[in-house]
């Protein structure tokens, strides 16, 4: 087991870090597939996300040109008209699947004791229903992106997208003290570099060995994971 010195708080990314999945797209996939009444939206979702889909390739090109996460915003549009309570139920089911089948072992080894002592905060730009479900199942606190809704009906838009804004969200929800002590940050996201640079101890999850060069100059421990 990987061991760490005792720290004050562990700020942990979710997608690709705590679990081996893009949980925004994964939640949508699970949600649309669990009810035949959502079949058309499920087919649209698959057209957007299938590995060799021309539409997905178009999103990849557009995201590289703009630097924005366009695919997830267009995919979230498919939720318009759904009830928030239905998505929350899908999220609880999907989170259980993630915890059973998609954990990142090296990260969970780091978090074994901190989770027991309530020191973990999940900080994710993924959708709040799935992050909240993971947090409830593990005893962690969390910040996450939120969805807009009117009277419990989803609009298909983000209310708040936390991409690149996790530090601000942590402070707004938990106060400056949450990041004032000896903080450990664990992530695979380059957008989390500012948090990692400020951390007392930083861990970067590498899905490919070649990704290490992206992190030049960062004082961190690198965790290579098998896909």
C-alpha cells in the first residue's frame, strides 16, 4: 500500500482519478439506457460519443480549437425535460456500479485512512448527482458542477460548470480553512494544476506514460494506471 504522511485534507478529482470513467458521459449513458422512453435520446447520445463516430470526431477537433469541453455541454442538452429526481436515481445506480467495478486501485490505497477519518473532499467538474452519490457512499464531502432546473425539471443546461474553478468552489462551500492547512491534491486533470502546485503533497494520475511531459516543473508523485 502507498502511504502518506498525515495531512489535513485530501482534495480528490473524480473522473479518471477516483474512478476510471468520464462520469458525466457515463451517467448520461446509464440514464438514457435504463428507460425505453429515452431511446431516441440514447441513440443521439451514442452518435455523439461512439469512438469512431464522425460527430464525436468533430467535437474533438472543435474542442482542440476552442479549448472548451463542448461535447459534455451538448450531451447534457439531451436531459432537457427530464425530472431531476429521475436523474438522481440513475446517479445512485451508476455510482454503485463505479464503486464496484471502476475504482482506481492506487488512488483508493492512498485514501483508505483519510476516508475513514472524514478528510476527503471530492472536487469534480462532473455532474452533482453522481458526485453526491459517490460522496454519500464513501463519507466524503464534495463540490461538483450543477444543473439548471425549473421546479424539478431539468433544462439541459449547466447552472455552474466547475471546470477550472474548483478552488473557488471549495472556498465558497467550506471556507478558506479547507485549503489553509497541509493539503494533498490528487488529480489527472491539467486544469487542476493550480491546485496541485499549491498542495503540500500532490499526486498526478497518468493514464499514459507519455503524459508525464505535460507536467514538467510540477513537484508531484506520479501514479501510472493501467487502462
